[in-house]
């Protein structure tokens, strides 16, 4: 378990816990000096309040006047408290007790994993036996790295930490995220290679670091997290720590349903392989690929494009692959999550709900349109019951034939294409000494995504786009279209040509299915 919440500590001091709860908490106090310190403080606080309560000298209107004079401490957002603990300056009111909160104390209670500042999967896990207090620290250069709690699940391993100075002041927990700083070592003392890692900061108080385990070949069972930092809170030093990890308990909670079911529609093959239900995530494993007919059509189109634009430019389009949009529902049809779908009318682009992460890898040569194996991770829902996968959209890549020629000194120039109305606003040399094209305008809902462009100069030389940023605003015009903007730049074009042509190499078409594919995610 992680450190108990504040109301549990107060119940212990006031004698409201039953024998089993009391024994559990006392075992925790033996291994956690921080909670033991807070218990000692609360005991003294209660003694102080008890002595004050015995005094009969308070006037009848004391409480009312004190409430009018008090300036209450403003609690930090997202930290609901049933009770607010305080210091020796706590105030007693006739008819009730109000205690001011000590911010430093609040940071020690419950931990970040028990707050709604982290995803719901970690919140759920924090109340189970796969969450354990670490409470280890290392100090160098007057800076202390304090690792608070660990969640060791079959799908991910997360730890929370804080950074403080010698006066106990909380510092920014930022760390340089790299494989040398955080290592996961297995029970055979072998470093786990190529793991996905993530890091987040919460109100510049807590740092949370995660390893993802969903796409490793062999299950990770036990071992050690090795932390070795050479820079922390603006200072150079050496902070090294090892934290034991054991997933035995987590595997006891894990449920795996082997699905092995597939469907073919709209030029796509989709196979659902399995669903892994762990404590903190629901992970869906599937494989997506082209049908033989769709693959052959793309190959033929690719050969024609390569003759005009070159193999390197055309092949870059292959990596913006076929993808899907789907929902996760319960047996009553309630939507618990979704990925890559137009689920919100006020958004001009696909969105996700309750999705934590996604990963994928080609199962073969991408230049031969090999399928991709993907893993999508969602936050689990309490009492979610039986889940269903509902496929409703396919995003199909296709090569395009659209081109627009213009002269940079005759801008702006407006054009229309498949739901887009765009204006080429400027062509200039940017700070990186490359030519940059800026366009903006409007796009109708569910228009294709314009994936790859190429620039042709007046000599007929092709320049591959190597830098591109685009955005779709939620603001609409009178026609219901969303605001759209894009900037693009090649590395090989350093001077603005007198004439140029923009060629659209490929796009991704939105195909909403008339007949959805619904599959139970359980045996």
C-alpha cells in the first residue's frame, strides 16, 4: 500500500480503526518514518486541543467572531481533503474545530498516485497491493532526491518522487529522460533494452517516471530500477539509488483474453489478437494491414509516382500507415473510451478518450506494405464488467494527383481541394535558412488528411518536405468549417524561387463504416 490518506491517520489517533485496520497501519508505521512523524504530531495536536476544550472561558459568540476574522488557507487544486491538519497555530472554535493546513505536511500524505492529478489507472492501482511505499532518499550538493511510492504492474512500472533543498523546500523535479538515468534491470542482472519511458511533472512538486512493459517480448517478473542522475535542480552532482521491483502480485491480478478474430473491410484487414486487463491499464493487441487487392493497387500507384518524384520522396508516404478508429463499450453500450474517431462535434479532427498510450511496429518490410502490430493502452474503469471493441472508422492512405503552381511574389493565392479552402500566404527563408511555405484557411469536417507534399522549383528539381507543422482549430466559419493552418519546409531549398509548384503526394481518406464491427473483449 502507499502512505495512508489523512483521514486514516486521524482515525488511528482518535481510536476509530478496528483491530485489523489498526494492525495494518502500525506495520506501515514501522517502515515509514514520515507517517510515524505525522502520527506523533497528531497526538500532540489532539492533546493541545483536548486541553483547550476543557477551558470554560470562551464567550458564546467566540466562534462567530473568529470565523469572520479568519483568512482560510487555500488548498491546492485537485487535492480533496475530508480533514485539514495543522500546526501548533491551529484555531479552536466553540461548536467545531478548524485547523489550518501545513503545505509541507500535505505533500507527505497519500502521495501523488492517490490524487486525480494522475491518470485513473494509477489512482486505481494506488489502492491495491501492487502499490508500495519506497521512502528512500539520496542527497548531494544540498539537493535531496526522495522517491516516495512505486506501482509495479504487468503493463507499466511507475514511481513518484520529489526534490528538495537542505531547508526542505520543494524544487522543480525535472530530470533529463534518457536510458542512462533510469534503467530497469531484470532478475538476471540484465538491463532491459529499448523500453518506452515517460516522465511528467505535477505542479512542479512531484515527478512521475514510468516504464512501459506492454511491448516487451518476455514478461518482466522482478528486478531493480536503477536511478543515476548527474544533474538535478540546477546543480551537478551524483544521485544514485536502486529500488527493488517484484511483479508477482501484479501477475496474480492480470487477466488475458486470447481473441484471435479478424475482419476484412474497405481494403483493410484487422485482426484482434488479445486483450490484457491489468490493474492500471487495459491493453488491446491487434494487427492492421492492407488486403491483397488494396496492396497491389498502392504498389502500382507507387511505381508511377516514383518515376516523377523519385523513390525516396514517395516512400516516405508509406510510414503514414493505414489506421483505424474504434470505441470501447460496456454491455449496456456505454462508451468507456475511444481512439482516433470523430466523437466530438466541436472538433475538426479525430480524438481519443481514456487512452494512455499506443505503440506499433511493422511485421515485415514497410516498403512492401507489411502489416503493423499495435498495442493501445486505456485506463481501466472500476466495475466496468464485460467490454466490447467496436470498429467504426478506417483511415485509408492513397496517392494523390493534386498540384498547385504559383509565383511567390504574387501571393496570396487561394485554392480548393476535397473540403479544403486554403490560401498560400507567404514563402520566405526561415531562421534555419530554409524556404518555408505558410498556408491557412478552412477544412470541412471529416475531410481527408493531406499527408505528404513535395516542392518543385522552376528548374524541375523536387524538394522533399522535411519539416511540417499543422493545426486544426475548434473555431468554425459560417459554413461549419474548421480553421486550418500549415507550415512546411524542405532542407534542400535555400532560396525562394521565382516560380514553384506544390504537389500533394498522398492523403488519408476517412471511411466511416455503415456496418460497425463489434467484438467481445473477453473469453
